[in-house]
C-alpha cells in the first residue's frame, strides 16, 4: 500500500483519481504547516504540493520512505531538486496543463485591443455613452505573427485561422511539417516575419536566446500601428522600448499578461496608463478552473506511474541512487551538456537531427551521456525542466531525429564524445573529451582541430589566416572594456581559413559583435555562452 500526502489545495478531480486506486491511500491536508509536515513525512511514499509548501533538504531527508514528489504546476523553485536526486526521489511536475487557459487569454487580449472592449466597459460604468469613440478593427483578414509554435502557439494559430486571419510563425526548433499541418507559414527569419504582421503574439520560454528578443530595433521593422500581445514570459519584450513603440505610434495597442518584474512597478503602470489601447492582466494565463483540474489530474497520474515504477513523462530530476556512478560519470555528463549547449547556439538554424557518438571506456555509460547532450540542447529551447530521464522523450516529441553510436574503438583519445547537429541547410560538429578524469576539453569544432576549455563566454570567429587579425579583434574588444581570458586557434592549413576562440570575462555587446563582423578579414563571428 502506497501512502500519498497532499500538502496544498488541488482540484478534487486529482484527489478522486488517486483515491480510486486500490493500492494508494490518500491523506489530504492542504493547510498543513511546515513544522507538522516535518513530523509526519516519514510515513509517506509520495507528497503532492504546490508553491506554498517548501520541500527542503531537511524535509526530504526526513521522508524515509519518499519515492516521489509531485509538483502541481510547472515551477519547482520550492523543491530542493539536488537533494531529491541524491536520495533517488523522483520529482514530477505538470507542463502544458494550462495550454488552453493561456491560449484563450491571448485571444481575449487580442479582441480587447482591437475592439476596445475593456475601455468601453469602463466608460459605461462611468455613465458615458461614447459609441463613436469605440470604432474598432476586426481580426478577420489581418496577418498574425506567432513567436513560438509549441503547445500554446499552435492552439492560438488554430483559433486565429478560425477568425479568418493569415498566420505566420517563427520558431527555429519546430519541424516545418508541424506548421504545414496547422496551415501556418513558418519563416526562417524573425525580422522577415515582423515586416509582414499586423499583430504579434509571443509564446516562447524566457531563455538567453529570447531575453530582450523584441527591442526598439524589432519594433522599427514592424508596420506602423501594429499590435503586440505577450502572455508568455516577461523579459522577452524590452519594456522601455515597448513604451517608445506606443509613444511613437509604431504600436497602436498592447496586451500584456506578463511583466519583467511581477508585480510590475507602479511607475511602469502609470506610464502605460497614458496610452488608451492597453489591455493588462496579472499573469492569469493558468487561472481557469479547467487548467487547475488539468494540473491536478496530470500530477496524480504522474505520481501513480512513479510509485508503480512505470514510465513518467514529466520528470524534473535525474535520480542516481548509486552515488559512486554519479561521481564516476559526472565530468562526462557536464562536458556532454556543455557540448549540446554550445551547438544549439553555434547552429544558425533550428536543429532537426542530432548524431551522438560515445567511444572508448565511457561507452558503457552511453545513455546518460547521450541524454546530457540533449539536455544541453533542449534547455535552451523549452521553458520546462529537462533532465537525463525526459530529454530523449522531449526531443522526440519536438520532432528532433536522434542517431546514437557507441563503441569501444577510439583514435587519439582514451575516450571521447562527438556530436553532429543538422538543420535544414547546414551541419555543425563538436567533439571533446575529459582529460585526466576531470579536465573537459573540446578538440574539434566543425573541421577545425582546437584545444578549448568549454567554459563561460566564448567568442568564436572564422577569419582569413593572415597577419594582424588577432590584433584588430583584441583592440576592438579592449576599447569596449571586454577582457580576454584565453585564446585558441585552429586552422585547416596555413594561409587558408582559421577559427579563433576567445574565452572572455564579459559578454560582448551587440554593437561590438557587429563591428567585429565588419572587419574585412573576419568571415563570421558568434558569441556562445556555455
């Protein structure tokens, strides 16, 4: 008999699902204090929580029989993931449960902004009858641009087409076949899409790649009078530049459910109040009864599967009950993840295929190493936790083809990892090894032999192999106050094309990258953070 303790309020649908199982005993204490929980957690096989209950290292250690921690929601900030992993306890969550709620809120903001419904409502309450003031626009016939064609973006696309809109999308990590099935035109360039849209909606996670994705530069590309909707994550849109776009008339309306700082400052809200066509909500995309039921049902299903040793789709951590194995392969897992993180930034397009080779005396640990590569790639792409257990599942779900090779045969190294990623029109390669049991090194990038420490901020540039290039690059960086911590060079042949890799102490500003790319000897320049 498994004992499950529910420590926060969840929908009755999830509780009913648990209580129907003959081998599960449910104890529902949604208001239990942390102190009380510490005293009784030792008796339970699983706990289900939301954000109220802190699942600390102390609590986990007292859970002598704990096998699974279920988080009813996406965020797991209140759970000590590392301690749970070391204890071999699964942590599961519920990504995607709020898809429809977030989708419909997006449509609500779109209609508010185009038809001024929220403002008209307020005017009636204030005793006014300003029919002429509320001349609106229709969704029908407009072009909608979607950033992020995942679960929510896809559902928005379906509903937008039902309104008679033309739908474009930008998502470098979604197969073109998916967009075709949805009747959506998938574009390779964000800026190409922005030039065409009457309305832009965002459904992407907040990552290093998407932070400040929409700035004044992007607004200037858009049509005058366009509309922006953001029900995804604060920080994707630069809020100061958003105010400029409203003030300049580049945007005729804005709908926001998310903000860079939540709750937003009153100073920012006061500035937004100057503009007549702004629709705001306090991050309520998941706040529907249906979404909360979905959360409860999904977390109950995940806990039941985990207790019975079945495959669990939404695992947040990777349990290693045998700590000696974790210690043995950790340097290789770290290297593999960094290689994946490197490649997803080094590739110029969305990755469609991943080829992973693990050779030498680490081949027996092939599966976690392969999953670590996928972790590095996917953690830059999705906004829910990726780990060794669910990385392969998520890659397959996103249409990424994974090829895997393992062998005891080696060439120059005792062991090594090689990863090849392919997009629609290009291929990128990286290979590396762990030296002396703990020193990670990348020894190949594309066709170049190198010796690079995969750490921190890396500036990589292809250049003509002629004198003076390094001096020019160093001067530009020095003038910008960017310190060079290390330098490596790879080349195919003398006088041909070379690859320079700089380890830097600070990120390179966008304008400096642009200046470097204008050097006549420099063919390509890219900043990568691993």
